[in-house]
C-alpha cells in the first residue's frame, strides 16, 4: 500500500459526566473507518482524566475491541504504569485489537512521570511509522533518528500549551505560528510525513491545532474546533524527494 489514509481526531476533552473519553474515542474510530482510514491518532493524555492507567485496563479493552471490530490501526496516549513507574506512553493498536507497539515520551515538560529513552519505528501493513509526543516536536535530533530507522510517517499526539512570557504580544497567534513552523520543519528536514494531533479544552493557553504535513506542504488542518481530518499520503513521493535533494538534506 503506497497511499495509506491517515486520520487525526481533534477531540474535546472530558465534556461529559464521565472521567474518561472512551465513548468518544470509539465513536471516532468508527467514523475514521467509515471514511476509509487505515489509522487514526488521538491527542496526548486522551483517555482518562485523573488516574494512571495499566495496559490491561478495562477502558483499554474497549478501545482495542473497537479497533478489532473496525479493522483499523489506532494511536492513543496517556500516563501508564509499567513495573510500578509512570510513563507518558503512546500505544499503537493494530487491526486485530492487539497492542503492536509502545513509545514512552522522551522530552518531558512539566510531566510528573519518568522519561523514556528509546526512539522506535513500527512496521504496519501500510508503511513504517514512528511516534513522538508533544514536546518531542521541539527536538530535531529525535526525528533524525526516526528517519535513520526508516520512518515514513511520524505521528505526534500532543497537548500543546504556551508560556505567556514567551511572547511579548499576540501570545496564541505567535505560538500557533511557531508550532506550524516546527511541524513543517520536521517534515521537510527528514522528507517524511508528520501528523500532529491536539485536543480542544477549556484551557486558554492551549493551541487547538492539528495537521498532516508533507515535506513541502500542509495536506489537511483543523483549528479551534472538534473534528476529524483525513488525508491520503503518497509514500512514493518520499523516494522522489530523496532523489531530488540527495545529500543536500
């Protein structure tokens, strides 16, 4: 498969009486499948509002079953306990509803968890993918390591907030411009696709922006509202770009 279809779900967090988002996550899994997606990615810490989770949690079983029923890949991220230690972990679930991979956030930003260390690339039935989480986006060397391991698409679940003192004025507008710049830079520097997925919340310092970036352009984007964006990505283009730039990048 050279033109997989990827989906990002920019969902509103915890807008029901439940302390979790599982009903919304399963709803968007079904919607992504109906629209032909091979994989759907959700934002950072998207599952539970307060608790640390385990990989065998009942909520995870519901999400995995939705993937199996709809034969779709999925990326969900939250704070998981592993050997008694908390990590911000992204889980890759396959079409059979099995956990096919895990990535622990390396670059922490006010995260009260342990830092991961390992960059991973996962083989799927539609291409080679990697995962970064939020603040990882600011570190080009991580993406370079992904490229060297053969990544074609990098998913970046995030909950991107800004420091008000970082900008003299127009704080949110300035941070959005910065975020878009990093997204496009990571895609161009490494000649692969990067898919960034943020949530919508009541936080005034949150950047509710999600986008799918190719090396030269933004394919799809969504800003300040709940919704799903879907795009085909042409993996054959990556070979064309590599030939075009050769040793220049």
